[in-house]
């Protein structure tokens, strides 16, 4: 399995383990050089959003994938984690609706997390 797909799978599982909601994957390989995939997930409050990203960092770290940069951890309404090949966006519900990354990145291929095993 290629590196970005392995990272993708680990990150989605880590988000699911902390009850991340409406987890979406956007394949942006054909539309951007920023990363291969965006992962977008929601939490019900800032504590949950922080727990979700803490778990992603722990699980990817154990697998040897260090996070390059984290933004927004203190406010935790939108936390961005840059792993190079994948970028994780964890939002509080209201902020996710406001920023609507799925619309902004609509040229990418949107996948539901349930499609992950079939896709990989």
C-alpha cells in the first residue's frame, strides 16, 4: 500500500475511534499539489475535536509519520494537521458548515469513510 493511503487509513480509524462525525475524504491528487488527500471530520465540541486530533497524532506517530504542522489547536474550532501526503481538518460542527471545504474542493473526488476499505 502506498504511503499516503496507509496514512489515510490510520488517520480515519483514529478519528473514528474518538467518535468523529461525518468523516469525508477528498482525493485531491488530480487538482492540487498540496497533498494527496484531505480528511474532514466533525466533533460536537472543542474537547472532542482536540481528542480526535490527539489520537490522529498518536496513531500516525506510532507508525512513523510525524506531523509537520498543527494549526488551531488552542481554539479547537478548526484544527488543521499537515502530514504532507494528507491534511486532516477537524471541525466543530458549526465551523465546518461555515467553511464548507467540501464545496471549495469540489473538483476533488469526495469519498465517504465507509468507502475506504473498498478504495484501498
